C-alpha cells in the first residue's frame, strides 16, 4: 500500500476541504477580479489555485487557466520565458496539428520550439533575441495572449505564483509599471498573484506609490479547518487499511498547529511507522523524527540571526503570553525597547513571527518545538 500523505501539491483525494476558498476564488475569477493570495510558506496556496483552475476548466470549455511559477526568475528574460511557456502549455495539452495552428503567430518576438518525448508529452523551449527590449517583449506577450483569448471567445485566469520574486529583478520598477498597465486593460482575463513572502507581496499592493496599489483584492489564506483536516487524516489511514482514531488525528493536527505541510509530513511519518493502528508512542516518535528532519533548516536560519533576534525569538517561543513591550519582557530579555522593536520588525520581515491580537507568535510550529528542545 502506498503512503496516502504527500509533501507535494495536494491533488484529488489528498486535497482536503477548502470549499469556501474554492467558492470565493471562483467568484473572483468569474467576475474578472484580480486577487492576491498570501500566507506563510507551505500553507496550500499552490494546491488551492491549481485545484480552482482545474475545476473551472472541467466545467467550462471556454475557460483557460494559465499557471506560471515565478520562483526561479532571475532576469526579465526568465520572466518572459516562464510566462510564455505557461501560456503555450495551457493552450495545448498535447502536440498536434491544431496546436501548432493555434500557437502559430501567437507572438512576434518570442519563438517557441518543441521536443516531443516518447510518451507523447512535450517540452517547450523559448528563444528570444537578447537585444529585444523589455517593453517590446512584454507587449508581445500580453497582446498575443489577449488576441488569442478574444479570437477564441475565452475567459482566462492567469496565476502568477511567487509573484513577489519580480521585485528582486534589476528592472523590477519598470516591470511593475508595465504589467499594471497591461493587466488593467484586459477585460476577459483575471489574475491571481500568489506568494509566501508576505511583506514583499502585500507591500506591492498596499503602498500608494506602487503601480499595483489597490488593484487587487487581498486574500490571506488561512489554515485548513481542524474538523475537516481530521476527517481527511482518518480517511487516508482507512483507505490504506490502517486505523487512526479521531482523538489521535486531532492530536496530529494540534501538535503542528494545523499547519498543512506539517500535518501531511507528520501523518506521513506516522503512517510509515504504523503497522495496523496508530498509537501514542508512534505519534511521539514521529514528532521527534519530524523535528530532527527539519532541524537542519532551522539551524541555518538560526545562525543567520543576530543576537537580539535570537533572544526575542527564544523569548516569544518560551513566553508566548508576555507582550514583547512589557516590563517583564524587557527585564527577562535584558534588551532595550529599541532593540526589541528592531528585532521584531526584522523577524516579521523574515516571516519567522506574526502578530496576533497584541502578541507575537512563531510562524513555524515545528520550529517552536525545536527551540523549546534546545533551551
Ligand atoms: N487542501 C489541502 N489538503 C491537504 N493538504 C494540503 C492542502 N493544501 C496543501 N496541502 C499540503 O500542504 C503542503 C504545502 O502545499 P502547497 O505547496 O500547495 O503550499 P504553498 O503555500 O504553495 O507552499 P509554498 O509556500 O512552499 O509555495 C503540501 O504538503 C500539501 O500536500
Ligand atoms: Mg506554492
């Protein structure tokens, strides 16, 4: 029997709940509204948007979903390449005559070429003349896309995953401005901007001086609800002929604060250790294994923090109920108010902590176990 849990994109029966989010996003798309989806890392953004596009494509023959992952961009040429590849890939799921007809003359300066693999799938490479300007390429891309959508009477949704990465490019200011102009003019195309580096992403849409200011609906993605995730955990074990009781499934969820990636990972380790029925001892051992597995990442984050950041992070973990600006925190940490403030804003920027009500919490629940374990 195969392990029913995954640390990759959740699909099909591995995809749990998100009914409300799916409904909301479908509405936005159908109304041609642009959305920004953000959350900490590994919360399920990519799984969710892919599921939404898939459902819309299944239901409506005139809908085209285009998904581009901008995580690897390091130049504007990369951006053009990834975006145009994503468009071409969505237009044709397989290479045949009609496909070539469809993409013939789609772009002027962006030239695709194909390699067909033995299994019928294909890979695309894009060539662009390196001396073509950014303006010309972007215009080529957006005009081509718009023409295609209009000519075929389609509705389209473009997902730009890890969209904040464009801010790391040399030409980012120019790209932001140009993109905003093109996007604003497209009526039949809605955009979903996705990202986990929340400050970078949200700043793009909330800073008055930036081109994307107030151009899109902000949609923070929450965790998956406990009762729904617990049902999924139980049924995944059942489907693979193992037993996990409701209380144990709840414990799995609670141990990692319902963080989707860790719920999957911890469940996966537990599944591997379980012969027939999940026991307390197995959960305990699995959690230890999980913390050990993640500790390499945590260590490298930790060594890159300065002394006050380390103190504040440790204090927030051990005394989550004490406000960092209280007298008690000041005394215990032996830092100045200014020092604490600086450390807090830096830890937020690094997505390591978040503010909830008037307190601060660690974003990563397993990091919390890890810090508690070393102090
Ligand atoms: N609806 C879901 N049901 C069950 N598990 C999910 C769901 N969505 C995501 N997950 C799990 O959460 C983890 C992260 O998923 P995903 O890659 O979609 O998140 P993300 O927010 O895009 O992550 P990143 O910030 O790394 O891009 C994976 O282990 C995935 O299996
Ligand atoms: Mg993702």
